[in-house]
C-alpha cells in the first residue's frame, strides 16, 4: 500500500511539474527534429536532440547586429560581444569558467544578429552551468567602464588585423560604396573612432535595449533529455522579465542604385585584386535561392563560368564569392586575385564582358549548382554541433525555419526562375565595381523589403528528420571494446567503430606511408603537388566529373601529403560510402596529372606566397622555422625560405609528378580508420579486392627528427604600412608523450597560454594591458619515444606601437610563472578543463578518428589515453611547478620573431 501510494504521489508531482512548465512555455512548431518553444517573456527556445553526439552545444542568438547601430555607434554590437565575456555577479570570470568546463566557446557578430555558444561534454552539471551562464549574462553583464578601457584597444587590434588584409579592406570599401543609407554598408568590425571613443553609458544603453528575452533565441543541440532541459530553461530564463518598452526594428530602406559605382584602394602589397558587388534580395525572398544558384554557376570550382575564363586560362590565380542570408536586401560579392605579373585591367574587362553578356543558364549548370548547394546543406544538417550555430544566420534573417525553406526552394528552382533572377539583378547599374557611366535611359532594379515571413514559416512542416542516432559512450573502455582492429591482407592496419549516427554519417581516413630520408631527399615540392593533383582528374574522369559525382553522393574528399605520406579522408553517409570509396580508389590509382591543372595549381601556390610575403604573421612564422632549421638543403625536413619555395614551385613538372607517383604511391605502411554507419565486411572485401597488390617501389621508414634545443633569438621583421603586428615564439622541450612529466606540461602550458581568454598571457596582454586581440601559447608533445622533439609555441597580435608592452608582458609573466608557480585554483581548473575537453574531443568522430589513427601508428590502445587521464587526475600542484622550473625558460631563451611596421 505504501509503495503504491508513493508511486501515485510521485506521478502526481511529475504531472504537476509538467503542467507548470507547459503553462509557461508553449510549443510552437516542429520541423525535421527541431522543436520551437516560447516562454511567456518572449524567449524562443529551439531543441534539437542528437543521441549520437556525446556533447551539447548551447547557442543563444540576439537579434542585434551592425544593422541596428546608429550614428557614432559603428562597431558597438561587436564591441558589446567582447564585453559580455567580462562577467556577471554570478559568473565573475567567464573565461575561467569556460576553460574549467572544457568548453569550446565563442561569440560572433554579423549584420542582423550576435550569437554566443559553448560546446561541452554532455553532463547535467555542464548543461546547468551553461544555461545559468547565458541566462545571467543576458541581462546582468557588468558592461563596466574599467573593462571597456582595456577591451576597446583589443577590439581596435582586431580591427587593425583586418586592415592588413587587402581583400578585406577592398571588400569593405566596395560594400560601403554600394550602400548609400542602409547599415549593410558598414563593416561589422566598426569604425575606429567609434570603437575608441564610445562612452560607457552608450554601450550600457545599447546592451539594455537589445539584450532581453523577447529579442533572443536559445538553441540547444546534442545529447540531452528534452523534458529535463525544458525544466532547466524555464527555471533559468523564465524569471527574466522583458522590458516594457518594445524593440522597434530599423526601417531604413536602400534606394535603387542609379548607376555603376567604382572603388579604388591603394595600399602596400603585391597581389592585385578585382572585385564586384550586386544588390540582391533578402534571404526570405524566393529570388535569394535563385541568386545563390546563379552565384554557384558563375564561381564554382572548376565548373564556374568565371572560373573557366579567369583561372583555367591563368589570367588570375583564384576567386571566391559569397551571398549572405540577410534579413533585408543584401548583396552578391566576388573577389578575384590577380598576380602582379598578370593584367588586372584584362581581368576586369573579362569580368565585365562576361557579366554583361550572360547567356541563359543551362539545365546541366542548374543541376550541378543544385547538387553543390544541397550537398553542403545536407552536411550541415547531419552535424548537430555545427547546426546550432549555423541556425543563427536564419534566426537573424527572420526565422530558423527559413533554413529549410531555402533548401526546398533551391531544390525546386526552375530554369525560368533562375534565368529571370539573373537577368533582373545582374545588370551594370546595379553593380559596384568600376567608373560611373552616364546614360539617357537608366535601367534600375528596386528590391522591396520582405513581408509575410511569419505567414511563410508558420505552417511549414519540413521533410522527414534524420533521427537522433545512438547514445554512444565515449569512455575509454567502451571505445576500445567497440573498436574492431587488425590487418587486412597483412598490409593495411585498420580500426573500425560501427555506431549509429544521426543522419547515418560516416568518416573514413586512409593513409599510405612510403619512402625514407634517403629516397625523399631533394624532392622539393613534388610530394605536395602530387597529392594536390590527385582529385584534379583521372584517366577516365575530368575534374568536373569528379566534383559532380561528389555532389551527387553528398560526400567530401580531401587529400594532403607530407613527405612520402599520403593522407586521404571521406565524409559521407552509409548509403553513399561505398560509391565515394570507389571514386577515391579511382582517384588514387588512376590520376591523370594534366598539364593545365598543374599550371593552375602552381599559379595559385605562387599567388598565395605573393599575397603573404608582406604579411607579418606569415613572415614571422617562416623565420622562426628558418632560425631553428638544422637540416641541409634538400632534406625532407629542411625549412625553405620564400625564395627557395618559389623556385621549388616553378621547378615542378608534370613528369616529376608521374615519376614520384610511380615510385612512391602504394600501400607501404597503411592505416584505415572508419567511424559511423557502415558495413565493415563489405568495406574489408572492397579494400582487399581493390588494393591488394598496390605496392610502392620504396619501403617506409620514419624520418627521424630528434630534439635539438631552439636558438635564443629576438629579432624584428619590418613590414611597411601594416597596421597590425605579430609576435611568434618557440621554446624546445626535450620530452615525449610517454614521459612522466608530460601530463604536468599539458597543465602548465594551459595555465600559461591556453584556455578561452583565460591564461597568464591573456590575462596580462588582453585583459589587463588591453594591447592584444589574440594571445596565447600551446604545447605540442612528440609521439615518438626516441625523438622527444616537443615544443611550446607562443603568439600575440597587436598594434606595432605596443611592441615593447608585448615584449615586457611576455617577459614578466614568464619570470613570474617560473619563480612563483601556480595557484590551487589555476591547477584545478586546468586539470578539469583538460579532462572535459578530451571527452568532448572523443565525442567528435573526426577527432576520434585522428586519435585511433595515432594509436595504430604508435602501436598503442585506448589504455594509453586512459592511463594519461589517470596520471592527470593524480597530479599535484607541486608536480606541475617542478615541471615548470625544469622545462619553462625565461623569455630571453626563446626564439622570438616580431613582424610589423615598427618604424
């Protein structure tokens, strides 16, 4: 009797609790696994459970971006994004909390929205903490004057780093010239004077105006109990009250453009750039989908019309474009890089002639563009972690369901619709690129603001969702137990983990290692070019046919090489894995190495060097490697100078690639790792049938790279007219991942320069001194027991005027670190953050694949990682302090290179 009464009482409590939650939170809609709820205070909540993910992503989107800024407020939304990390009464040190929970966080600002997110290990404690954090900083962030005084210079430093980038500078100028009145013409990063001079009262008022529950959308994705999450959300956010004064949206409309506009920017640099922009409809407009397809037809690699006319003919080195999904009428932007030995005038002429004489899009072009875009959308929708932040773009543009409506519109788009949109918007008078052209009969396009978005989405139901997948346990023992490992026909070492992912996704990595230090001597850039050329065509398929087949398979392939090692990877689904693997096999076994593709690739590589050869970061990084090079020229590990790299690229011939392929390509020492939904028996049979007997002429031996202490140097590289400077530093550490001190060094480096805005370096140079936007350090441990070639790397980006402050900050913090050690709190947070961060890493299939690959290569099991975590848990603060004194050296003993306009 007592038991039955107790059960009934608990049931009544549960029902009452559910009724209470539902009374304050109403269900609005469900589309393809995403369910929207709304609280009484106006907060919208999106839940997207994915049992196959062992992480949770909490993403909150505020409907405020640069579009909402007024006079004197340019950059305020972005500046506020920084300030919201400065703390609240209940969460005074947010960066420290993020690090201690092992979270992967960030915040971003765009035209129509600002979002904050954190991805973390799926535990009740972590989820409760993250929701409490976001609820507290929604309306209780400090936004204090003392924080503004340090942070404005950090944001200014971010602004200055963008000023170093010619493509970004030109894009901002072009877009600004194209929009007379609308705020889409203003850069999200803001205006320098506004960043520097904004009164704290203005920033506080901006915060109070836009950061409120009725102007926000909270999205939670990953592994969680839906009913429990709803209770937590109600508890954390339900008590927040929306201000009585409603938010009034902006009402400025951009008038139609009266004629072509032209912008010219002259700054220091080597690479020429030609760009172009057209006004286009808002994301909610059906024509946006049409124009997204037009963009793909024009600029896709390698099928795009402009790609064929500019890149295939070697008139230019590369191009890129984008068409943002905006709430109000936006734009289509194109950037073309032109090496200095090519004619920018000729490129501009080709672009104009192409755009002004556009032939109707063909059915083949439309089908290919649809396949390309739908493949990308499908890959996003299969990844619940990324989907949470991806939805911010559509939320900012009006509603999250617009993401599915956009997909459906792309899928249903007809030739007539696409060609009509292309003809309507891609006209000279709607373009910003060149000079003003007077005409008696101007042709204009007026683009109305979207209406009826609510009516558009309210009844939308979407398609069948992709399910929630398996709740996969990422403990070491479970991963090892689920791991099927062994050797295929005594040649390919494999590691398979079959698990049910949401969307039936699967990733595959296939690595072939061949050659030794002697056979790889004097190969220069040939190994890298050989791998990069693999997917540029086979003996039976053109580059375009490969791209088309990948789009049909909704899969991705990638290749890269290091010395004689060839690394390939596939991202696919259970349905398409074997078809993608067949394509991969053909690419690996039958490359064509076409001369014209090699010429294009060489042009791109040379243009990339040309783009970077005046960039502080590129030059500083390269110089650090050159200083510490101890191998003779021609050795596989030799660090080339820029001039040597240019010469090596120019020296590559098609015959070099053919000869290298014939000699080095084959199984050698190979590993195959597959994780997700797949048939292991079918996969094993396929590999044996297609790769048995595929052998290299040279055997494999690891190229040894034993520890050599770095050279103590501190030198400057002058980069004239660059608004931003970079410091890179390197300290050698004689240690491997098997050494007893390895866990202590992980913790030490995390405290010194790791974490999210939370480290000794970040506290000093960003939070206290306010001189660096990006600063930190990381430790790289060698997996080779014998080489013991580990190192610590530090970096900072800053205004060149602050060089002495940056140097002093690094010096003093290193001295204090060595002399005084660490605090109990720093130690505890670093250990806990690392353990939780590793759990997050094992929950991501691509990172788990890398871990399994390394274990196979180094002949170890998950016990290695399990023992490492055990050692980490048994560490003491004293252990870490001993390691600091043993391995961490004063600033004067590091290799330091500073790049910037220090004159």
